[in-house]
């Protein structure tokens, strides 16, 4: 097992002349909950898409659990779970049918027992035979978490996981994230613009600014480094306006 | 292999849950069944008239259906395949690749350990199994219809020819499935995704044969390929464009398999063109890049 769950080395992504991400260098230790902050369009989703092998970088490398994602993308995909922003499913299929499909794609040949285990873990067994089309945003997000952890990944990527959720949904999701990290030892990488979420769940943070990583440190060190500031929000705004550190 | 199987199963499950492919399937099966009924009615009516005329001493001619191959009664199925079958195949193809784009599930799928080739092959196999089931159903209806019309089961040779015809029909329809799948990947809107392959189909089925044969548009609805008058401009255009009209080539190959005496041309050439068109479609599909598949819709 590698010391670092996630490593990005000189990672860049360009779309024509537009630079979405420039020279990202990042190391996240195994077992951490990392929060990537930034304004809309700062490059957070591009970063997640590159780290999850959904996009190919223009330059640089991604290494997950010691596996080079450019050379062995399928090996990396076996050890990661991914929950995209506003996760969607096949609405005319049930929870079980959707999860069975994604479980099989992850290599589980007889997935039903594992699906039930995951749904029990997420306290979602009452809806396993309901069609996903009738689900609320919060319920979809639970199915989204289920599909991401079916194959017991060691690294979990969550892109804006609390986006559009009501306060109760946010609270439930936060509990799930903490349990996945503490009980199952998953490394969690979370994109968010909700500073309150980062304060409550993350052990380290990064701040993206115009496609570049402007700041990266543990949450504890961050709070210590800005002794005069009373909240992460004011620290975030200070870093945002100061530029790269 | 597990991924390909999973995608194929998912494809079949999704097709079962969607209305449009089911509606097209029913229309297609009904048309073929009606085709059998029309054949039976034609045979019965003409034979009754011939019997009465013979008994009344009005004719010495033999029954016009006496020396007709039993497969003659299935020949209208050819045109149903060219018209409804090809459209059904296009819809199946577009639906297949458009489904994940519309549902926005592609990132969930592509974050799994599978290649683009596995993903597209899985979809292809799923649709092919669906089409095989449709054609097997239609083939059984055809076989039973002919058996009822001639009053006895079809012989081994005719049954083999009928099976061969539906086999070629599967290859022919897969060419349009691939056309639909490619359009479903590259089009930025769902309506465009359907419009492009339907335009290609109409050019193949109507425009190309017409400019090469000066055929009356209505005659293009016949199950027999249109033939240019020898010599002259149309014959020259026919030489140029006929190979491009996969539908006319399919008519030619089918006519040969269904023992249609009106068919001209070379069976091997016709069947080769159908196979080449399908193989080119598959190759183009499998060359699709990963980032292309993730393309967002503008709908």
C-alpha cells in the first residue's frame, strides 16, 4: 500500500487555448478526507475528472495508490469510487437494477448480496425495488454513494456531494462520509464550495484559483496559520485574494 | 468479458423498458403477419378463380401458383425489412448510445474498469440479440404462414433458404444499427441524431437507386431491385451508384435466397456489399474516442 492515496504531478488540462488546470502538484495521504475548495470554474471538476481517469491530461501524471493512471487506467478504476455532481441514473430501472449494472461493470459477478449489504449500511433497504425516476435528490445521492462503494474502493471521489440537498440530506451525507472514512478507512477526496462541510469533515484542504492550486495544507495547520481569523470562510477569502501559496 | 456481458444485459433490460423499440417491434411483426395473410388471400382468390374458370372450360392455362416457389409468399418481407426494419434498426442504434448521454450516466460507466471498445461491443451485442429475437419471431411467422398457404410444412431446402434470408437480414439491419449508434454518439441533439441516419437511409433506399435506374419512385417499393435499361447514361450512373445502395444489394441477395425468378445480378457481389457496409459501420463505431463518448447533449 502506497503512503499516498492520491498524487498529481505537474497535471495540466487545456481545451484548445483555454487552460482549465495548470501544473497541479498534490499529494494526499491514505486515510485522509481532503476538501478541494474554489469558486465555480476554478478547475475543481476538471481536477476530479483527471484524477478519476475520465479525462486525459494535456501534461503531467496521476498516481492512485501507487498506480500510474496513464499507464494502468483500468487498475486505477478498480480502486476508486466516484460520485459525480448531480448524479443521475437510469430512471426506468429500479435501485437494484441500476446498482447491479454498476456492480457488474466493477467486476462483481454475483453482486446482489453485496448490494444488499451496502444498502443496509446506508439504511436504504426500503427502496431497493423502486424505480429511481421517482426518487428525491437526497435519495438519488444515497444510491450514488452506494454505486461508488459497491466494489469496496480505497479512494472515494465526491464532486459537490451536498449540492442541491436539503439540510437533513446534507447532515446524512456528512455522517456517511465520516463513517466511510473512519469505519472502512477510505480516503475521501471531496470537491465543494461549502466551507461548513470542509470544517466538519475534512482533515486537509486545497484551494483552487483560476485553474491553479493556490493553497494546500491540513485543516489543523490552516487554522493555526491564520490565528486572527475566526472562521474558515475568512481564511478562504484571504487566500483567494492573496494568490498562490 | 464480464463488462461486455453486463452492458449487453443492461441493453436488453433497457430495451424491454422503453416504449419506442417495443412499438416498432409490434408494427414490424404485424406487417410481416399481414404479408403472410395477403399471400394466403392472393393464393386462395386466384386459385378459386382458376378452379371456376377451368371447370367452366374457360381456360386451359395452368394454375399461376402451381410452379411458384413456396418462398414466393415471403418476398414482401424484403421490402418491410428495407423500410420498417431499417428504421427500427436506426432507432435501436440511436437509442442505444443516446440513452447514457440523456441519462447522464456515462461518467459512472466510464469510471469503471472497461475500455471504449468493450462498452460499444457490449451495446452492439445487446442490440444484435434483440434484433435476432425479432427476426426469429418474424421468421417463424413467415414459415408458418407459408406452410398454411401451401398446406404442408416447408422442406429442408426452403427452410434453409428462409433461415439464410433472415441471417442476411440481421447483417443488413446491423449496418443501420451502427449508423444509428454512431449518430447517437456524435450528434449534439437527439433530434439530429435520428435525422442524420434517416436521411442516409432515404438516400440509400430511394435517391441512389432512382438516379441510377430512372425507376419510378413507387417501383422502389418493390421487393425486386430496380434495373437500369442497358446502355446510356442511366446504365453508367447505375454502375457508379448501385454498389452504394445497400438496400438494393440486400433486395438482390434476398431475391436470390427466396428463389425469386425476377432477380438479376450477382448474389456474391450483393451479399459482399451488405457485409462490407456492416463491417465498415462496426469499425467506425469501435474507433470512437473515449472523450467523444462523454460529449454532452445540447437538448
